[in-house]
């Protein structure tokens, strides 16, 4: 992930098997391409213990008033990815006037 995100933001561990990436000033189309690239790389990598999958939740931070709200929304999207089959990303890029409340 660090290799793919390098130059576009930062990534770090956010819990046991969870990671968080912060991608400032990266437009939604570029984020989708970047996440798809990460998913494809993990799918095609041969791990000694077998296959590995990645589930992602992606939101735009500009619609939230605090980092806590951003993480909560991203976590909601992550669990949508997990509940709908894993090995995928769920995105929420809404116009400002349609800001969600969680």
C-alpha cells in the first residue's frame, strides 16, 4: 500500500488488520483507480499461506466536520464491502448538499 500511495498521501495501520490511507487533494476518479490498483495487486500476489483479499471503505473528508466523522463513515463503507462479498471497495462521494449523517 505504501508503494502504491507514495506521493499521493500516507498510509498506516489502524488496528489489527485494518489500515487507513489519507489522500489529500486526490480527486475521486484518481482515488478509485488507486484503490482498484491496490486490489488488483493483492489479488495477483502469491502469498505463502494462500490468497489474500482486501475490503475497502472510501469517503471524501470534505463533507465531514471532524476526523472522527470521516473515520466512522469510512468504517461504515468498509463493512458494506465486507457484507457484500469482500475483496472489493465501497465508495461514498456525495455532493456537499447531500452530506450524510451517521
